[in-house]
């Protein structure tokens, strides 16, 4: 399929109007680089909440917040909604394509108040649509979203708390030569 035909197909599916050849790979720590045989195919901005739940450790002596799920709207550079990010972690595009990832590497955010930057690999996906070929995901440029360091105790056990966050998500797929 020619690039112009691919653009038309993606537009008809409601995918982002930002295309791989228009994207620039982000500057990230070396441990967050995808495989050399992967190319950047999509990018989205995520804005929503990191949802945490107050849990006790095995012996019940200490308490802390544990990540339950993200809940974020994904938008393109123009602010158009292109998908949703939720428990799994899962990303679902408006064309119904969906991927679930697993953390491969983590790096501290340059912002000490923000959640970590991540490299994830796809462990499950639908075969068709904008996310159908995605094999790796980067979460970078995070703002907020860190779990509180206090407020979780026996009185608040199993209480959920939502912490606002934003991040940029870069999606990569294997190159076929």
C-alpha cells in the first residue's frame, strides 16, 4: 500500500493525523530505547489519573499505595481524542485496535514529582487498526501521577485515590524490509 493510501485509510479509521514520517523520535535515556528494528509509528498525549489503592504488606504492619490502573484520554497534537489508556496497562485507539503492555525498563522522570518514564513491550494486541502492529511503547514527559507517601493506614485500607497525571506515549512497530 502506498503512503498516501495508508494515510487515507488511517483517516477513515479515525486515527491520528500525525503520521510516522512526521514524527521525531524522542530523546530518552538509553535504557528506554526500543529495539533497533522498530520504527516510530504513532504518538499520543495522555491526560487523566493514576488510580492507587491503599494496601497493607503481607504481615499487615506497613501500609502503602499500590497502583491499581491508569485512566487517561489519548489525544493527538491538535487535541483531538484518539483513544484511551486504562488497566492492563492497555491502550485502545478509536478504531477499536487495542494493545496491552508489560514494563521492560523504567527510568526516573527528570521531574521528581512525576511518575517514572517507561519502555513497555506489547504482550497482547488486536491484529487490525492503528495499534495492530505496535510492539513497543514509551511513556515519557510525565507530569504528576506519583502515589502519595502518606495517608495510607489501617483506617484507609482499600481506599482508592486518583492522582492527576499527563504523559506522552510513543508507539513503535517492527520494520519489514
